[in-house]
């Protein structure tokens, strides 16, 4: 499965779990564009991920985490969160204090 297909599955699953229609996203996206995302035909920009997540009332990382859980079926949520926590901690240790505040 390609990342854009996994994103589409994640987006649709979150949308339907929240009982939202594609029309509920009309302030941030056309129904046609949302449909192309859900069918895995296009990939969104980071700005669009943020806008979609706002309508879903979730953090953008929730949408991305769900995407990668679709892609990496052998990884569970706890493993993914542990990996992210470690990666971020390692990055914070490698950067200087002035970089951590930006």
C-alpha cells in the first residue's frame, strides 16, 4: 500500500467514526478533493493535514499516526508512540537549548 492510500483510509475511518460527511469539510476542502484524498489518489500538504485534523477535532499527528499504522501493520500504537517519543528525545538532546525553544 502506498502512503497516500493509507492516508486516505485513515482520513475516511476517522471521518466516519466521528459521523462526519464529506460536506462537513466544506470550509477547508471541496467534497471532490476530499474524495480524491480518501481514495488515495492525491496526497495532502501539511497545511491541509492540519485543516482536516481541525475539522475532525484531532491533533494532526493523530491523522498521521493512523496513516502509518495502516502502512506498518506489524507495528502497534504503543510501539509507534514509543518510537516517536525516542526520536523526539534524541533530537532534543542533539540540538542546543536555543533550537529547542523554536
